[in-house]
C-alpha cells in the first residue's frame, strides 16, 4: 500500500477561487505496478512550490481532489516495467523526477499542443510526489547528483528548470556567462534564488532588487554584487551606478516581481536585448514571457 496527500473539501465540491482553503487528506492507495517503460519509485523526499498554496486556494488551473499534490520529488527505483530496455541501469538508483511532461527538446516552448503539464493536484497530469510510491516513464527521470541530499535534490526540478531556461536558454550564453551583468528582480523566491546561484556559478555579475534589506544582504552573501530596494526613489539609477567600469546597462534581466518593475527594468537593458519574466505564470516552465526593449 502507498499513502498519498490530496486536497479535499468538506462537501467534496469546489469552493470559490481565493475564498477557500482546502484541507489536506492522507489516503491509502494500492501500491502501483510499473507498466511498459515505467519505473516504480519509492519517494524519499518531496518539496513544495507556491503552486501548492494556489491549489489549496483554488487559484490554480485544473485543481482536483483526485490527484496527489507535489511537483518535485526524489526517490529510489525499486522495480521496473517489462519494457524497460536496461533494468540494471535503473534498479536501486536514486533519481529526480521530471516535474512535467509535454516539453522535451524545443528551446521555444512545449511541443505538446496542450502545453506543459505539471505534476501534482490537477486534472491535467495524474502524477504527484506527495506519496510513498509513484510510477513514471523512464524518460522522465534523471539520476540524482551524489553531492545533493534528498531534500536538496527534491527542491531542484521545477524552480531549477524555470530558472535555467530563463537565464541560459532564453537570455543566452553570452548574456548570462562570465562578465555579463544580470539583474534578478524580487530576490527571495525559489526561482529567483536558484537563478542567482546559477548566474554566480557561471561567472556573471549579479545584482538584485527587493523591498527587504535582509533579503538583499542574503543575496550578497550568496554571491550577488549588490542590490537595491525597489521602493526607494531612483532605484534604477542606483543599480546602474553599481555596474563595473565600462558597463552602462544590464545584459539580461530575470524578472519574478512583476508590476511596474517590468516597465522600469526594461529601460536598464542594452538596446535589442530582452527581459524574461516568469511571474504571470507563477513559475510554470511553459509560460516564460518575453518583452522586447524598445
């Protein structure tokens, strides 16, 4: 048997979006049996995203009481389906689950006409990671890096893929690598923080915005060159003054704050570059928006 966590309501009916807070329920399910090319994974850790809160508030598309919550998870392969070509490749391996399906190779967006479907709590994809056992196609897992703990590995997939696509795939190698000036707005959220770590590791000069001085200080401890409080008058000018000699504008801006910051931030970019924002889709990989600097 396998225990799993679902959202539930007292009467079993959907509440009004934003006016309800669904309770959590633990259910016992039959342990699944891997079919075809599926792997059976015994989950050891799962992490939460803001979308899980939105699901409980009925503010996320497709919320359902019939699919376990959780988009991120890590576990050990304990059985394989009959069509797995190389069972020994997976048996006993610790793996990270791909948090969604429908987007494999295209740099522009999901290949699936129905879009990118994320695990956990919706009618669009019947898998979730807040359970003890889950089956998933062998193409939808990656071996977990040895240096990451279960908790660290479980927190990587959704935020990590979103941040990497915005920083590297969309902004590009030149605008996110060594010597590039990258601005990350609204530092403090999961995607913003992991994007900061990626950018610092790639050798970029990273700057941040926040309304919290404490968050700015923490970002500097993690490698940012500096940051400003976007509630202060003239914060854009202060940022430009922080750039190293020879730099007049930012090479890329990764936005997770939204609001009028998008309009103001885009003026900090060099002409013809782009600003990338994930906010309108609350971190969903398939909905990174692009705005031209004009």
